[in-house]
């Protein structure tokens, strides 16, 4: 089933919050480094620790598999909808 631009926009807006980065700690890193190198290094180390923490959350048993399953179901649904559209077009 083909969806129009308005519906695609609505779908995007429903999920877009999942992809927002939020406040970037390193956004003002240059300004901090000019004032205090130790504070700038702390910012970098904090970011590194956060990346490691987030990766460990992602790597939890089953989480990646759950994401894979969601993608495969969505792909199958899309494939089924496309097949239905082709059948409808034939008749």
C-alpha cells in the first residue's frame, strides 16, 4: 500500500523522538577547554563513559534480537502490502 506524504510525515513524527540526541555535552567543549583543560577532559571522559554505558544497555541479552525481529516484521508487512497492491492492479 502506497502512503502519501502527509501520512509519511505523521509516521515520522510519531517515531522521531527516538532519534533525538538531546543536549550534546561536547557542544561547548572548545569554550570550556579555553578556560579549563581539566574540565574539558572531564567532559570528554564523561561522554566516553556514557557511550560505554549506552552500548552495554544495547548489548543486553535479547535487545538486539528484539530490534531485529521488529525490523523483520515491518519488512514482511511492507512486502505483503506491496504484493497486495500488485494483485489489485492486475484486476
